[in-house]
């Protein structure tokens, strides 16, 4: 059987029942999260406080208006790229501990500006988006914590512990990316945020 037949079979049969089940579960969970109102008082309070910050023109820059699109998705490329690259080095390149440590640190430094831009965008979201956005932010906090512990372990001479925490953080990147993607694309935030 050649590869084109395998691809044809995949295209006809679809991604399979396991992926369909996982996708259905994920979307159901996100729909429930969008409808739950338990965090709404805190969300409204935080959104008011963020909108009330005296950011001046910086708010427009953080929202990406000069670029014509949100800047948060651009800024997240730094931590994601650094952390993914660190994982590749950790798992495939012997003797690359120093480079992986540097990438972990640069990723942590890049997470701050990305978070600031994200919070500025989040402050103007509708309730359904803001609920998922808050989950996205909380997942980011957990992810950054994993990488902070990883960096501390690496710098403290415990590279194996650092790698394990880094891989845990990378799992967090996947979850928070999926949450952020839901806010941006399923709910079309990216289409109107820089308008």
C-alpha cells in the first residue's frame, strides 16, 4: 500500500473516533465554561480595574491598533518558541543544558509582555469570552510557575528536576494555547480586536 492510499483512507474516514470523542468533550467543556457565571463578579471587577489603568497611548499599542491586529498572539511566540526549543534540546541534544536553561529564562522574560497585552485585550471581552479568557490566564499562571521552578532547579544544579518541570510547563502551554485559541478564533476576538 503506498502513501497516497493511506492519505485517501484518512481523508475519507476522518480523524477517528478517539479524536472525535476528545474534540466533543473539549468543546462541551468550553461551552459549559462560557455559560457558568460563578466568576462573573470577579471578572467585572478586574475588567473595570484594567480598563481604568492610565495607560494612555500604550493601551492602543498593547491592543495592536498600530499593527491592525492584536499584539498578544505575536508576543506569545517568544515564550512558546523558547520553551518548545528548550524541550527539544532537553530531550534530543546531549550537553545542551546551558542553552535550554537560557531559553527557559528568555521564555519567562517574554511571558510578562505577552501577559500584559493579553490582560488589556481581556478587559474588553464579552462575558462568554472573558470566562474562557480567565481560565486561559489561570492556566498561564500555572505554566509560568512550572517554568520558574524549572529555571530555579536548573540554576541550582538539578537539571533533571528542571527538565521535568519544563515538560510539565509545556503541557500547560498546550492547554492554555487551546483556551486562548478558543477565545481568539472560535469566538472571533482576533477578527475585531484591533478594529
